[in-house]
C-alpha cells in the first residue's frame, strides 16, 4: 500500500482546523502551523448560520459545540439610528458560540485525532507549494475602492435583547448585538472610513456603543463591557474573489470574505474545508496531482459560493447605503417574505 503523503495547513482558524480534523478522520497525516495561540478572542459576530451547520454535524463536531455551551438563535431584528423594524424568525436556528471556546475546541479535537499543531508558529515558507493548504484567513487590504474596513468586538453583560440577534445600522457601519455562550452578549461591528481620512477620536468601545440617543446606544446603556474580550481587525477586503485562478490552494477567508452582515463567513469556512477533503485525500494517496485537487476545490467553491456572495453584496449595500435613504431598506425589513428570501439567498 502506498503511504499517505503528509499535508501542511497554514492557519489554525476555523477553515484550517476543520480541514485538519476531516483529514485526520480519513487517516491523512497533517501538520497545522498557527501564528497565534488558543484560546483567544476573535472579531466575529459568533453567529453560525447556513450549510456549515450541516458540515459540523457530518464531521461529528456539533456535539462538541453543544458541550462547550453553544446557544441557539431564532430571531433577528434590525434597527436604524432611531427606528426598530419587526422581529423576524430565522428559517433555521443559528448556532452561537464564543470564538474563544470555538477555536480552542477545534484545536483540541484536531490534536485528539493525532494531528500535529504548531502554535505560535508563523509559516514563512517561500510560498504555498505542493502539499501546503492555505487557510490564513483574510488577505489584508489597506483600502478597497476608497474605503478602509475594520471590525471590532467585545462581550458585555447587563444587556436585555429584543431578539436573539439585533442588527443596528451605526455611523459608518453596522453593529450586531447577539446571544453567545457563557451568558454574555456579543457586540460586534463592521465599520468603514474613507481611505486617507483622519482617524476620529472615538475609541473602539465608543464606536460599538453607537451614536448617543440611537437605539443601539440605548440598548447598551446598562452594558458592562468585559475589557479582556475586546479585539479588533483591520485591512478587511469585502469584494468577492473567485477561487479559480488563484495561485494557491485555499480554504476559508483566504478564498474570499463574505460581508459579515450575512453571518455566513464561518459557515463558508466549514463548507470550503469540507469541499477540500476528498480532493486532498486523493492527492495524499497519490490518486490525483496537487493541481488537479486544487482546481477541483476552486471550481466547487465558485459554484457553491458565487450566488450567495452576489446577494451578500446586495444585502450589505441595503444596510450601508439603503438604510439612510430608507426606501428599499424599509420595504425589505417590513416584509417578512422579502426578509426570508434574502436570508436564504445569502447562505
Ligand atoms: C466584523 C466581523 C463579524 C463577523 N461575524 C460573523 C458572524 O457572525 N458569523 C459568521 O459566520 N462569520 C462572521 N465573520 C466572518 C468569520 O469570522 C470568518 O469568515 C472566519 O473566521 C474565517 O475563518 P478562517 O479560518 O478562514 O480565518 P481565520 O479564522 O481568520 O483564521 C486564519 C488563521 O490563520 C492564521 N495565520 C495567518 N497567517 C499565518 C501564517 N503565515 N502562519 C501561520 N498562521 C497564520 C491566523 O493567526 C488565524 O488564526 C465576521 C467577520 C468580521 C470581520
């Protein structure tokens, strides 16, 4: 029998760890290089929604999420600065778990399955050559189409929610306030500034609190923020990228990011990792070349994600541009039919 060739995964985030776990379940030798360590807080709405939930079930990971304290979210409500729209029920419950717990539990599971995990180890190889899967997350962009995008997140206590996830249109972005594990609420925002514009004096927590007098500001009036959970990320790129034609073999945000308003990025990380499992296993066993495996996965990612990335851009446009103009945004949020369709189309 031909021994399996080993696979190196660069990046121990959700995509890298999920791919590592799936490969170990198939008996493939895997080493993951992770620049950071576990557990740690990450900027994320912590709202898993979409087909990635089925990937967790297929890989036997959903019970680990439940044991780690994942909670379900069934309702979503949108607010502009001074107006709240009707509460909508999600067609399927989303799974909410702190990234502090999530990444660490996947890392532990990967190790339990015999994977080698090198933490605090930044991959500085010449590139992503044969046998090296790229799962390094977003491809940093200082600015995109004249905007600089950045994300902020903090956990808070003492917040009474009117739905499991509240989405607030904030100045220069949007903020999600939602249930998460451990009895806290997660406050996570995406913001944009004109490239070249001077930074405002407002700190991260002030941005997350929203404009004084706004619905968001009132909602967080009694919030007690947990400073250790505060984190930020910059250099985000939200323009969709096709996987085909990319020089390296990628999964997760390395392929493309979806606008966070969809709450589908983690799902895409799990899904792309699963799509890569059979081709990577076939390469490891000498059945296909690296190039063939890469092309197969890129083609599948483009087919599966293309349509939802289009609708995700429409949704983000509605929130960032449509909300202040009111018309299409108001119509979409007052109609449960439109809302449900939009929800389905973005995942
Ligand atoms: C503001 C905001 C809110 C979001 N909210 C949600 C949400 O509610 N629901 C949802 O589904 N998604 C959400 N997302 C998206 C979600 O967080 C990402 O899609 C998901 O984390 C992608 O997983 P990944 O494994 O591809 O990347 P990451 O989780 O970023 O992991 C990449 C890993 O690679 C490591 N790495 C990078 N370079 C190297 C190197 N050279 N060597 C070694 N290691 C390296 C990094 O340290 C990191 O751990 C949100 C994103 C943002 C910005």
